[in-house]
C-alpha cells in the first residue's frame, strides 16, 4: 500500500517528509567537507601525520560507503524511519565527542563512528523518496531536491566551518550537526511513513564484513603508498583488498539472498549512469579539498573569508540541481551530461593556472564552473540508476546509487589527496633551503600546514624560503590533481555521449 493511502499525487505531509530527508542528506554530506577549512588548525594543534590527516578527512566517507548496503538491509528489517532516528541520535552523540578529541587517533576513531552513524541515515532517504512519490513529475522534483541537499551540504560545509572557526576552536565544526539531528529525531515520526519489507532477506554479516574490509584495505594501501612509497605493506594491503573484493563478488553471485544484486549491472544504462555518478562525485570532493587549503595556507585568508569564497560554488550547485529536471524535458540525458562534464573540465583546467598570489577570483570562477556543470549530472544519473532498474529492484538500485556516491566522494579525497602528497614531498625535497635542520625538514614534508608552522619558527630569509618552497610544492600537486580530474570529466562526457545516446528526453 502506498504511504499516502493509494493516491498517486502527494500532499503536505509527503513534502514535509521530503524536507526532513533533505535535512538528513545535507548534514551527512556536509560532514564530508566541513573539515576542509579546519585542516590548518588540526595540523597545528593535533599535529597528525599526513596519513593520519587523510584518515581524519575521509574515513567517514569510506565507512559510510562500506556500510550502506548493510544498513539498508537492517532498515528493511526494523523499519527505515526507526533506523533514521537511531542513526541521528548516534550521529549527535559522536559529534559532541569528536568536538573535544584530544589527539589525532581519537579524532580518527570519532570520524569512523560518525561514518557508521551516517550509514544508518543514508539508505532511508532515496528509497523513501521513491516510495512516497509515485507520480513521475513530482518524483523528479523530489529527486532534484534530494540532489540539491547533497550538493548544498558539500558546498555549505566549508562556509559553515569557516564561520565557526572564525569564533571558536576547530572542534566546533562538529557541533553544527547536533541541533539538526535533534530536529530530525523529533520530526521524523510526524512526517515520514514507516517502511519495512515483510520479505526482507536475512542480514548477511559475512558479506557486510567482506565489503567493508575490502574498501578499507584498498584505501589503506593507497595511503601507505603515498606516504612511504609502494612498499610491501602498501602492496600487500592492496592485494588483500582486491582478493577480499573478489570473494565478496563471488558470494553475491552464489548466495540465494545477496546483499548486492549484481544482476543490475547487466543493464547498460544502469551501469553507465552509476559509473558517471560515482566518478563525478570523485571529481567534486577531490578538488574541493585543495581549494580550502589554497585559500588559507597559500593566500593567507581567514577561515571566514575562505568560507565566503565558497558561496558561489554552493549557489552553482543549488541552481544547477534545480534546473536539471526542467532541462531534461527537452534535452537528451547524454547531451546534458556531456555539456555538464565539459563545463566542469573547463573549470578544473582553470585551477591549473592559479599561482601563489592573486588567484582568488580565478579560483572562485573555476569552482563555479565545476559546480554548475556537475549539479545537473547528479540528478540525471540518480534518476537513471533507480528508474532503469525493474520496480521490484528499486530498493537495491537506491542502495547502489548511494553507495557509489559516498564511495566516489571518499575515493576522490583519498586518491587525489595521495597523489598531491606524493608530488608535494617530491617537489619540497628538491626546493628546501640547504642546511635546514633535519627535524624541521621532516616536519615540513608531512603537510603544507606543518611546513607553514616550521616557516613561522625560522627567522629571516630561511623561513621565507621554506614557506615559498612549500607553497610551490603544494600548487604543483594541486595543478596535477586538477588536470587528472579534468581528464576524468572529459572521459565521462565521451562515455555519456556514446553509451546513453539512445535514452530519450524526459
């Protein structure tokens, strides 16, 4: 039975429910980026290694991605609204603990627990939208709002973090989620229908463990390779992750109740849309990490000014996500995606031209192009992913869509961040001033924030030389990662134009 009593169109309760779901999306999307502007303060106060810093930033997204399918199965059994409320309570509690974390390892642990809590929120949103909104036109609007909430969350994160950092300590950025989660707990029973699958399969704990272990081992291997080179530990972790991933896939193909229905990948449009969606988010979250550090550590902007500089990108996401459903009525998805990805590639190539001074306007223009180009792509691919699947598999398709999105975002931060660190260290080693004490040189190699702290403690021209070398090394890494992301965007444009050309407008 439909949650609105069998009617195709919906009323105020469903639209209010959509607002609550959008609120949940906004908060856990925001937590992927809210730390970007806090990186300099975290580097100064907690003094994490470069590997720990990347874990602090992206362990949240990887655990969300690794647990989405598991939490979706739990939601089917106990009720997705109930799971939403449990996750919101856990998210609020762990956010308070994270705000006062005394060390990098404890902060990493808190971010990991936030990932677990975030994974309880994510599976409920898209599947509930497709349950609540059965009319195609209203569902398209609802999906646009859902995508907009994700986009706004990722874009508002740096701004909200900048405002908090201007007046409070670095941990205050975590407290932003607490009142929102309390509101979610209170409003959910009033505006959201409960949903349980009476025929839900059993919870496959082995498959859940295999999926999560494979993801975490792969990312650990990438981080280890970026920090210490492709040694035995890095290669061993990558090989183990790949091996466990193969075991996971084989189990899904052989078990009568798979956690991940791999038959969906036989659908060409589903496969293509999922790939485009994941890589587009890879590009978005990957480049955003460097922009925040560039504004603060290279240009010397305050956290608030740096946050304000991200507003145009956030507006681009908001406008683009709402225009997408309207344009799609007249333009083929292949053409919309192709144009959007080409626009994003142009913005990323602009980022390769910024320098150590006077690059504010160019960076803002580049970010606006990227966000406006990518925003409609997210809505189109989400509708294709869920809409292409048979109706009885819409829940599985929703889970795969959200898993791919979260995994793409975290993977973008990890891969592009690891490449940037490797380039940064290589460039810095070649340009540090001769005679710099070994301890200072080692600290400067760890992160850009640590290098700027070292430069402050060295008087005269030597300190200035350290700062200049660190900025040059950081920009070299940023230019390379932006170029890689631009290449990925152009490749996606070609894939969309060729593989989705048969999909009609609307």
